[in-house]
């Protein structure tokens, strides 16, 4: 399903196909799901693979179960709650998965975006609750409000991430003169 160029640039090439497949069929391709895990945190992908294989019997079965759970969940809050509680993901990875599958509703919770917003760092460690959902919703609003108007939610996230990356690079260059 995914050629080498698609694997090189999954965000632009694979993720739209995954989102469409999920929207139309409620299913997820195991390689596509693994690409999401790799994209968010390549260093943790094998840990997630092993952990999910234990939960589901094998990785492919777990991905099928995750897709079924997410497809059956009717509300965004339920989708995020499932990934955090039943499937044991932390907020950054759970939101990355959902940002791929539901890009108009979810944005990636990321430390660079928190740094750009100068807020929301404590959200990472909150236990799942109605308050955590409210804080995540406040995060989404802040992402939209801190970015140029007219951008998609995902592009707002990219803009803030890039802004923080640029500022970091400029500070590092200033240190060496």
C-alpha cells in the first residue's frame, strides 16, 4: 500500500489516505498506523508495537480493535478517552493518531506547541477526566487563536511548531555569535 516515497513523507502522502480509509470503512492499515507511531515518536514505536501486541494478541489485531473502538465512538471526547484509557497511549501520541484520522477536530499535543503558546505544559500529565478534555479543548482553541487566520487546524499546529523550532535555532545561533 505504501511505497518508499510515501513512507519518506507520510504526513503528506500516507495520512490523507489513512484518514479517508478510516472515514469510509472504519478500518486502519497496520503499516499506516505504525507510520503514525513512527512519525510522532520514532524512538517509542517498537515499545508501542510490543505493548499493543500483548493487548490485542498481535499488532495487526490490536490495530483492528483500535479502529473499531474509534469508529464506534460517536463523540471526539470518547475517541480520545479510549486511546488514553483502554489503549494506554499518552496524550501526545493519542492526539497524533486522532489528528491523522480526524484532522478537523484534533491537533497534536506537542511540547514545541506548548512552548510557543507558553502554556499547557501540565496537560501532558493529567489523568483522563472531563477536566482533562476541557483543557485539551482549551489547547485546541489556543492553537487556532495563536496562528494566522485561514489555516487548517493541522497547519495551525505546524505553524506554532515551526515558530518554536525557528526561535530555538535563532537562540542557538546567537549563543555562538
